[in-house]
């Protein structure tokens, strides 16, 4: 808590904080304080500890009484405390529910994703007992949070339990930073098993069956969605809500605005010819059908107006492919894995995925589009090659990557996807298909 000499001039110079509150102590009058809040209010308080108990007693707003009157009240309370008379009832510790209300408010101010805020509050309200939510934080023991974690981990899962403890700790820290009467954070140092990092991606021995199963799907929307998600390595929600205004066909990029990105940063993704051909075909189809939609994956039956998570189609596709334990998010990890097999740097992989790099400076993090395109192109070619029948596919791909990608671009643009494998089996580097003219 900053300590200053109170005067009319110094009090007028106090600037309210952007969020929360700031407590200023008078260097002349013991225990006299001014609390400045983000609302713009400035209030005199008497603040001190007696026998370990914090007393935070409101005197009056700075606009209601003079400094001399506030100093007089502070002197009287100090004298009473010296004579063994407590100033007033000790300051009550705020409840956990109040802490989450403050966290919610601060999260909105800081621009956190509305979806993230909603999911956090839903998880907290669903799994945190009312007796804990309405209990003063000073009365919540570490053992209470430990027991809550262990119970949720057993009944629901370790990930949910870990997130719940993380949310509680964060909410309490908001009040600690605002200098509320919080003697300790009960969610700190809770014993939890280390998180298990998922490593699943489409293995090379699964790739052929994966492509075959996709081509057998009845929905063209589903086929296009999966291929775009696979070859851009972007998150499911971003692919589902892809908008035409975000696509730059000239520079072959897709700009995901920071409002839609998990890390709240603008992400410029490179688009391989395979993806560009799919997008051009979808754009032509929408124009022919006179569909005026801002979304690439337009879905009139959806409340959002765009395609939503295809759980049933995905489950059926995995069943046909005889592939187990594969999630849509694992498509994102697949492209990264194939780039890693080509010895692409981890920093470049993080840049392609749109992840934050804790080791890179902000300047170095601005990777060139050309470098990203090269890294993605090689991985896409390897993935396509892994789905072919020929045993020499890998050698062919390495010798003639541009030809294979041009063929897939032509194929994705002009032919049904169920013909991909039949044509792939006949591909030879000496006879490349021409690029789609004028596309």
C-alpha cells in the first residue's frame, strides 16, 4: 500500500485505478487511509490490525468531510484501541461467490473470450458446492479444496478437477490483488496429478483408411471441413466459423482475427493449393446457388449460420476407417507431426499452428508467409502420400512435391472426392496435371 502525506492537493492528485481499488495510507496520521476505486470514488478509511484481526472501517467519502475531520476520527479510534476498546467489528472476509463476481468483471475488462468466461462460470457453478461458494474465503481451508478436487477427480475426471482448482485460485487472487482481507489462498499448493499431454495424431498406417473413409462420407460439407481442418491445422471452432472476408486468394492466406483466436492475437494462416481449391469450389457453388452467406461452411439450419461440430459424421467415419480414439482436434496435431518429421523447427511449427512461443521475442515471432508456406507444403505432401497405395509414394513425393500438390489442387477443385484414391494410384511425376486455369 503506497504511503503519502495527505493534503487537499495530494488527495486531488490521486488517480483512480483502471480496475479494482488502491489503498493509500497517510504518512502523518496512523491508520488513516484513502481507498480509490475504479468507479472514481475516494473514501476515508481507518485500517489496522489488532491481535491478528484486520479492521477496515469506513469513515466517509472524501467529498463529504474535510481531511482534518477524517484525521480527528482516526485519532479517536486509535485512542480507543489503546484503551482496549476495539474500533468496530473486524472486517468480514468476502465470499468465494463474490470473488468469482470480481473475476468475471475483470475478465470482461481484460477482453477474455466470452466463451471462455461462460465455460469457466458454468464449470464453477456446477461443481462447487453452495456451502463453499457462500463461505467467507478466510473460513475455507486448504483441506476443503483438496477434498473437493479429489471428489471431482474421482467422479468426473482429473482434468475437470484441475481446472476447477485453477479457477478458484484465480478468483481468490483477484481479491488479493485488490487488497481485500484475504489471509491465504485456500486453492494454492493443492496436490494434483500432473496433466497428461495428449499425443494422438493420424499415424501413417492409418492415413490410407482415413482418406478412404472420408471419401465414403455422404456429406460434401463434412468432407471439405475435415480436409480444411487437416491441412490448415487450425482449431475446430475457427474452421467452422471461417468467413470469406478472412480469405485472401491472391496471397493464399487466411487471417483469423484476434477476437476469434484462443490466444487473443491475430493469426495469419497459409493456405496450401489443396485448401485453396476446396475454397474456390465452395465459393463457386454458393454463387451458383445464390447463397449470400459470409461463412465458407454455410449452414442455414444452424443458429450461428455456420457449420457446427459434426459429431455423428466424425464417429461414423472413424468406424468405417476402423480408427480408435481420434478426435477432430487431433487433425491439428497431425500436420504438426508431419512437419516435425521433416525437421521443421519447433518455433516454425508453433507459428503455423498459431500458438504463443514463450521463447521467441515478439519481433522474431513474426514469421514470413513464404517460410510458413514451405513448411506446410512439405507436410501436406507427406500426408497425401501416406494415403496412397503405391509403396514408392514417399520417394515420388520427395522428388516432385509441386506436381503432386498441383494434381490434388486440380482434383479437389473439379472432381468428386471419392475419385481421389483411384487417380492417385495413377499419378506419375512425368505427367503432371495442369494447374486449374484462371482459378
